[in-house]
C-alpha cells in the first residue's frame, strides 16, 4: 500500500480504493505486514496481541496501528515479515546472508507469509470485536481466507455475516501462490482434507480457486476477466478452465486512479484548459527537474548511461524489470533500433537480474539510452512528469495503471494491445501496437517521433482526450460508487 510498502500496481489500488472508501464515510481498515523496512517507526503499543502458530511454534503476533490520510492501517508484527527487506523478493543484502536467498527471486517462505497475514486478519478482527461486512482480499496471497472463515469452527459463527471479495491483480501462473504439497497445505492453511481436495489442481492447491468457491472474485479490468474465462490468456495456465469447471463467476472492474495524487507537476489543469504552448512550457519545467535529478544520481552506482537535455523527444518506462512486462522485447528494440532514432530513452526499475544486466550493458554502449537500476518513488514521479512518451510493452497486463499515471502527466503511453491496456486506444488517448515484437514497437515509435516533429497539435489533442476520459470514467470515486459499492452490498447480503 502506498506510501508504506511500495510494490507494483497493487500499492496504488489499495491506497486509492481505501482512500475513496474513507472519504465516502465508510469504515475501512487495511491489514498489512510489518516488513523490516517498516520496523522501528513510532507506532506505540499494539492495538491487540494474540498467539499464532508458525513453523517455529507459537508466536505472539501484534497489530500495530498507524494512519495514512485518515485510513486506519494495522501492521502485522511477526518474525516472518520482520526478516524481509522487500515486499515480494530478496534484496542484495539478504542474498549475502544466505546462499539460497537469491536477489530478485521470490521469498522461499512466501506461503507462510501469506497464511500468517490471513490468520492475523481473522484473529485481529475477533480480538477487536469487529466483524466486517466484507473482507476485500488482494491476489493469491490471501486466497485461502474465505475457506478458513467458512469451514473452521473457530471463525464461522463470528464471521457468519461477513462476505469476501478477492481481486485478481495478476493471475499469471507464477503469481497464483499454489501450495504444492498436501502436508504443507494442511499445516499452513489449517483446512481439512475434504476442503483441500476441492482446491487440488495439477499445479497444487490453488488459493484463487478457493476464493471463488467460498466467496466472490473480480479482476482489475473487464477485458482481463473475459480473457481468463475465454481461455485466451495463455499466461495463467488453466486458471480460466478451473473457474469454468467449478462454476466460478468473475466480475471485471477496471481500476480507478486519483488524478491529484499522481499528477506530479499539475499537468491536468493545463491539459484541460490550456493551450499547447502553455503545456509545452510546463513540460519543459518538469523535464528540467528530471534531468537535474538524473545528474545528481550519476555517482550513485545505480545509473548506467546518461540523459542529455536536448530537443529530442524523451521516451520513458518505469516498471518491474520482468519478462511479463516485455522488458526483453524492449531490450531487443533498444539494442537494434533505438541508436538510429532521433529520440532519447530512459528506463527505471529493478527485478530480474539477467534483464537488469542486459539493460545496463545496452546503456553502456548506446548514446541515447540510460537505465536507473533501482525503484525510487520520487524519481519515478519525476520520470512520469518529465517524459514525453511512456512505453508499456507488457506481454500481458491485467489492468495497468502506468498508462493512467502517464496520461495524467501528459506523458503519452505507447502500449501493446493486451488485457487492461486496451483502454489506451491508438491515436485517441495514446498509441497501441500489435503484435508485441521489437519491429512493431520500433515502427510505432518512429510514427510517434514523426508526429512530435510535424504535428504537435495532434499530440496535444491526444493528451487532452486522455485526461478527459480519466476524469469522466476512471476516478476512484466513480469506480467505487458505480462498481465496488454495489458489489460489496450484494456480497454482504449473500448467504453462504
């Protein structure tokens, strides 16, 4: 959840949706792990404490309260979280502590982390005497909670009027959080064999299937729900077939965004009411700030290449460095086509070590490309604000929020036509291309450079249209009122 634990688009969704709920007068509590980077802050005494069994026996778990813009957050203090430097993957420091901890790879005890969070949510709610109308769960990390709540005697009376909704942010095979071993599944989930049998798949015991059998599920865009159920999504194994066979329904709700939270340099008012000239002046100010920031980071050890301040258009990308995000396709494009293009390119992010090394190597020999191997929220915001065009070559993308964030900053997205990215339409509120090859990306970038040089007014209209569409359809207030609240009310009234 932004700004406490920054990782992926889920951080923006949890923040934005919770903020919209709180501002609408609804009681909302976010339950979040207390990672190592959150420990030591002044949280005071735990709101409640209770024993919880883990691999090392019983441990006293505390829920520590803090507030983010009026949103109540309870941080789960447990050894399995306090040992982690990052939300999903190991850091360089952790790799140095133990050889089996690999930088950029997922936590080996991720299943224990997941179930600790789920049980802490249930036990915490009981200790506080607060049975919510709805537990809103996010991704496979929380998928066993609906079955625990419905089938374990300790919980089903207290939560008899509580519904569950799990949002699938990414249903890719490696993101499903399947538990492969029956004994481990029994030990960690506490579910009996008859329940687990319903969740058994060729890849293990599936928490997403669990969430659909014992509660409701939605995805972060209508198109992604359609892709999953139709079998067109080849990156999720047979998840859609599992849902269809089990009679699980999917709701598609495209994520919203808070325009004022993501507009770094107040581009939106200029785009709504100003001229191309006034926008260009604002963009020049933001680019100057970005160039200055990059210059200050040249000795950090994380920057490869340099960004030159000239009149060439600046193409940017801020992303997790992963194959899902099409970074290998981008690397092929940068290596083969970018050097001959009259443009500059800047990439920010960290993730897969091999892809990081490849980008660093290309930056070292390509005059118009720079790579910053780190995630820095402030620099990321400056990149959205200072760039002219934002590249999104994802292989698959359930929703995508970076296209929204880029649009709010007048940084026109160029997307591969997949999943939730289809909300960016070619030459209307951005640019799109297919198939997802380096050649097609190069063709689209060349087209955009030509417009940048010869038809600035057309680009300005695209920017204005993009911001207008967001304000008309995709603010969190609208998404909450029109989609999530009706669904919450249906779920809360449903009998199980």
